[in-house]
C-alpha cells in the first residue's frame, strides 16, 4: 500500500481522535465514547467484507478479543471511504491513533 500524504495523515489523526457523541451504553468501568477511525481511500479491488475484516483486525489487535471487538464496533464504512466507528475508552482510542500513526510513517 502506498504511503499516505501529509494531509491524509493529519486527517486520519484528527478523525481517529474526534469524539462523535457520548454513549450511555458504553459507560462501564471506564468512560467510553464513540470515535470514527478514518483509514483512507477505498481499495475498490476489495470486497466490502474484506474491508470490514481488515478493520476488525485493527480493533482486535488493540482490544485483544473477538467479544470486545463485537461490543465496540458500531459501523463499518466500506462504500465511500475506508473507516469504522467504535465505542472506545481514551486509552484504547490513543492506541488506535498510535497504531495508525506508526503505520502511516513506516
């Protein structure tokens, strides 16, 4: 996959840490919020299910279990752009942002 340009990296970072709304369903032991994680343009050669699977893998690498990913994932954006919405606590959101930033610069 080609490297993202600076504006894409900044947009990815901004959207990945942008809070959409508070969710009362997500109030467990830690305060959780809804986040949109922007992963860039779509690879139109991939099926929607393949895109969603790759998004699931990103969350799984942070959350560690299928059950936690199933609870966190709200929506998969796989028609207009590549991204997902998830309910995360601040620590996990920071891990996602860090993972994406390290990917963009590698």
